[in-house]
C-alpha cells in the first residue's frame, strides 16, 4: 500500500504509541482487502458500546486507550449503549451494569468522542453528504448512509472504526470504490407494504436471499425514510447487505445498469411467510419499538396510537437523546408516559440486558430486532406492526 511520508511517520511512532498501533491495524486491514492507499474520512460511528457486548475486556481496553491520551480527529458518534444514560434507574436497569456502562461512556468522552449513543446518527447531528467517505460500524447505519444518502463506507468493526476516528483515515477498498457499488440482482416487489414492519419483513426475506450482495429494488416507490431504514436494517441483519439501490428513491439508482441481472420477485406470500417464521411468541411481556432508533415521526405515531389508552404491559420506544428532546418539547413523551409507556434514549432492545430484567417475550415491529432477539436476549418474539402490537397490550 502506498503511504505518504506523514503516514510512514505515524507508523514509526512520531505521533505516539496509540496512533502507531491503530495505524498498523488499518494497514493490515487494507492489505487483506487489497487497498492501495488511505483516504480521509468525514466522520466515524463506533460500535461496541454496550457493556453487554464488550464486557470487562472491552471496558479495560477503552480505559487504557483513554489513559494513554487517545483522541479522535473527526466527528465521531457511538452506537447505542446498554441503557438509557439518564433514566436507567427509573426504567429498572441493574446497578452493577449501569456502573460499568458509565465507565465505558467516560472513556469514550475522554477520547473526544461525542457520547451520543444511537444507530441513527444521521438523525442526530452526524449527517454525511453524498459521496463522502466515512467509517461507520453499525450495520443499519452503514446501509442507510451508503444507500439512502449515497455516502461511502464499509461495514467497520468496533476497533477499525476507532482506528479510523483516531487517524481520520480508512483504507480505500470495498464500497469506497465506484466499481464495487453496482447491483447484483433486481428485487421486484409486488407485495403491498404499509407499515415499517412490512418493510422489515421484506428486508429480512431479501437479506436471506441475497446474503452480502447488492440488491436493486423496484416497486417500492412510495417508501419514506423510516421505511427505508427498516428495510436496510433487516437486510443487514438477516444477510450482510451494506448497500442497496431503489428505483426512483436512492441517489445512485439511476446510474446503475440492471440489464441482464437475475430478477427475484417478492409477493404478499413471501411477506406473510416471513411474519410466520419470525413470530415465536404470542403474548408479549414488553413491546419495544424503535429499531433502528425511532425518528420523530415514529415517536409521534406511537403517541397517536396510545393517546387516551392504558397500557397493560411496558411499551418502550427507543431513540436518540436528540429525538427524545424533540419528543419532549412536542408533548409526545407526556402522551406516551400517561398511557404507561416510555421514550427510552441511548439504548435498544438488543444491546440492553432485557433478559436480566425479567422479560421473556418481546413484541417488536422490526425485522432486525426479530432476527437478533432470540439469540442475543433469549426472547420469544411477537413480530407485528405498531397498530397490532399496541392492541395486544391494551385489550
Ligand atoms: Fe439499532 Fe439496536 Fe436495532 S442498534 S438497529 S435499535 S438492534
């Protein structure tokens, strides 16, 4: 790989031990994937934030980095933490868990990382531009930024994202390169899709079919950005889709030639079968919405859905702190709380320790959550749209 004089110097330790170590990691990664140079990144998003995911070894690693003076060079946000960083006590998060989580956040803060913990950084102040190179880790955010915004990122691991943040660079390979952003197949959607959950079911089904390839969608011309984030998150979870195109919707779609590509039709039948497959429970102990983290429109939809009702089971909607502030101001949080629900910031159903909090069956409207909850949180899943989920916990 070609390295500039400055980069050679970093490897030799001219900027200190941590940058040298992190740069060697990026060079190794670039060598594996055949990168010929490093490119600057405009922003970074680091995963591996919840104590549940990284445990004591990860916590100690981050504290060690912070103690050695590691600082990030570009705007860097975090993936969701394991709890609401302000209301964790009221929501019933365990004290021992909270203490560890707060140590992790402190270490990130010392590195100048913005401790906004969200999988929708693009809704919370970290919005890349079209064709900007970035290094993000969270798979749903990678999908959204590549596909809906047209920014460019590979799916980074926690350590490679942290390295990119500290160096402000990433190796130039994969989805940073035009040639690698072409579609591999066409997904012809004939199914009727209405709710975010329907787009999650579509994403789950397509992810299973295409694995880590690049699909080009036709037939979803009315999808809004919430639908697209649900679609991308589910495809990234059930497969490893980091980029998709959608005719008439995503910014690179019109540049792509789909002639001669395999066509995979998706009808109402496939969507119905996906709902059947993902539903492993019937009676939720808790309903958790907001995967990926809810937009203000999704919080408003829940407020409307529960207004004047009395919820018999906990209902959370997970979001970023920024969206929660806006929801507070608009009175949505009050409406949801009056019904017995909560707007929960900074965390989500998968990275929080819900299995330690007495829940066994979780109701969700997300294909990604439905994919991970059984394995990560030992949960049975009720996968439905928002309207049906609220009905199940109010009757
Ligand atoms: Fe975000 Fe958690 Fe879903 S990180 S995409 S809310 S599983």
